[in-house]
């Protein structure tokens, strides 16, 4: 991402790790919490031109094509991710294209897209609001932005969590913004390098979006249902505080 070499470098070092995790469907949070919530918010995408911002190895792009999208533009700064997306056996160049590009400098024309999806896209560090201006630029007047990410109010590094995972983070850390650097552990696999994730207070994050010309039409916090918790105690150990926030946004008229 523009000016964010630390974030981009970390994802590049972890590229094969994430490709294997996604293709093996090993991430329970993604499989059972965030993807269902995201796709329910997207709804009917038949005939739409869509941007998959930070597409990774392309799994969401492929799913949107299966659901009838007219064309999905996958964009990522990771060369390994774009190569994996382009060479996947289910890749369909007629309805999905993958480009090595920055979400803050998109290779798409003004008002050419109906829907922008930013799915667990890491926040920028240098000029973090620029991506939202780019999203607004390429969206048609009736378009939508759906942004799903780690919860800015509650997500903390594992080393900063208490035994019951319920204590709030230090207030100066929250309002001052914070960088979380840690390895990811998924299904017993540990990422080769520590990821770099930047967090901003909720008011700052929301203002980035509204300053770009969006209004927020819905806010959700994807989480396990009571039935999921009853059927699998794993959730009681691994989802003790809100971890995700999903925003559905429209352009201001």
C-alpha cells in the first residue's frame, strides 16, 4: 500500500501461508463468521461490476462470479496473491481480472463500479483515508461500499489480552492509534512473519469514510450465534469480545 512498506512486506512474507489457509478452508472465523456475514450483506450481485479490494488469492472474487456478478476486478499489492488468483483452476478471465495495484491508486475508471468490497483489508498507515476517496471515485452514484475488518474498539494483540480477555485496552492506546505486530496462528499453523496491523479509534475511522463522501447505512458486528456456541465450545474460548466490524455504505447524495 502507498507508503506502507511494513504492511505490504509482512503480507508478502506470509503470502503462501494465507493462500494455504484460505484454500484449505482452515480459518474458522472466515468460514463460519465473516464470510457468511459479508455475503449476506452483499445480497444479490447478479449483473454487477465489483471491485474486490485486497483480493488476496481471489477466493471472494471467484465466489462473486459464481453468484452472477458481471465482472469482478481483483486488486492486491502482493505479487504472489495475484499470481495465485490468475492461475487458480477456477479462474475465469472473461468475468474476473486480477491486477497488481494499490487500493489507494486504483487502475479503474471513474464511476465504473457498482460495488466495492474491502474484505479484511488492513488499514493504511500513510494517508489511510486515501483509499476511501478512490472507492468513491470509481463507484457509480448508486454504488455501495462494504468494509469488513478487525474491530477498532476491541481487537488487541494476544500479548495484551488478560486471562478472561474482557479488560478494556488502555485508553491512551485506543485514542492515540496503535500498531499490532504479531504472528497469526490458524489451525495449528503459525505465519512465517509477524503481520503489521494499524488501528484507529472508531471516530477517526468513521471520519475517513464520511470525508470521502459516504454515509453509513448499516453497521454489524459479526459474531457466533447462541446455537454455534452451544454446538461448539471452541467459540467460548476464542470469541470472548467483538472481533469484527462490518460497514455498509452508500455515496452521499
